[in-house]
C-alpha cells in the first residue's frame, strides 16, 4: 500500500493557490453576467471541460460508461450536479457573489447529517453536533437578522441566498450519492465525466428554454470562459487529484475552508460588494461550526 505524505510547504502553497482559483469562480460568473448568463457560462464550461478530460483520460473516463449500475448512478449524480450549478447561477441574479460562495460551502454540514443516518461508521459525536448547531445558528443570523439600511431590496437578496443554500444542499447530496453508490469504486475521472456531460446537456436545455443564450463576446467574457474551462474545471482538477495521490487527504481538506474566505475577499476587491454586518457575523459562525465538526471528526477516528 502506497503511503501518502503529510503536508509540506509545497502542498500548502499549491492548495492555497487552488482555493484562490476556486474562490474566483462565482466572481467571474457575476462579473460578466451582463454579457453572458451564468447558466450559459456553466453549460459551456461543463461541455468543454468534459471534452478535455475525455481526450486526456479516455480509457478511465469512458470505460464501462454505459454499464447499467454505473450509468444509473451516474445519471443521478449528473442531475444533482446540474441542480447545484443551476441554483448557483440563478442565485447570482439576486444576491451577492460573496453570499453565494459562503452558502455553497455549507455542503459539508449536509453531508455529515446525511451520512449520520446512512452509515454506522459516520455517526456524529456530541462535539460534531455542537459544530452543526453553531453552523445553523450562523445561517439564522445571516438570514433573519437583517440590517435594513444596508440593502434596498432585502427580499431579493434573501431569495438569492436561499437559492445558494439550496446549491449547498445539492452539492452535499451529490457527495453522499457518490459515497453510497458504485461510483465510490469508480475512477474519479469517470464520475466527473458523468457530472460534466450531464450538466452540459441539462444546463444547455435550461438556458435555451429560459432564453439565456445570448452572448456579447468581449475580452472579459473570453477571459472568464477560458479561466472557467481551462483553469478551474481542467487544470485545478488535475492538480487536485495529483495532490490526493501524494498527500494525506484530511490535511488537504483543511485548506478547503480558505475557498469561501478568498471568495468573499475577491468579491469585495473585484466586484466592490458591500457585505452586511449580519452576514459577516453569520459567516463567522458558519465557518466556526464547520471547523469544529471536521476537527472532532478527525480526532474521533484517530
């Protein structure tokens, strides 16, 4: 059995760069939304990324692709993955990119809750329940305690926030579905192929049916599409799975908490978004709850 290394300076530096890249996703989607709808951007990204992955990993990505059990699970995951993208794209029409990023990354909470009732080995301990409680308290603060002077359209922002939280639920459900299905034994490239091909088809149809297919090609739109396809969905995927082969996964997972932090920072710097006090306080509790839950999860299994 190949032993994986503990985190070192190289892994830490690469993971920091990856979380910065992932934190920029919604920023670019929002930045060019006037020239290309977020849903269309995500459809194009999925289709082009699927093509690149299939060309590079043809055997792993397509081996047994239409095998009944794999295909059934793959279709289910593709629908959930598409739902996540759809909700993220729609949320950006109503709320701030910073809100969308933070609420999307509540997914680990929903994963933990689902697996608690599905797998005996994933039962939550008291401290993990405390972490979940802290997270949901943070969500209540973010949603219910509104500084009315900070927004002229609270209801619109709250609807966008609800969509983004729904995306977090969909992301968590996708993770649980993969974990509990035959896809847990399949190559990662194959699972990703189901997700990308399925989301390309579903999101393209949704964009067509809702009239979100217009594109005004500008340098910024081309930059966004190139970034989303080549850097986010392709290059960062390759680097991430290379890291998983080299280093202990739990150590790498710690860095994932940097993604929404970078996302919020970039939204303020690049989009000049104003972040309300209630959302800052709520986000702090959300991050704290997720950190507590994950920290005591690792400790309880060492």
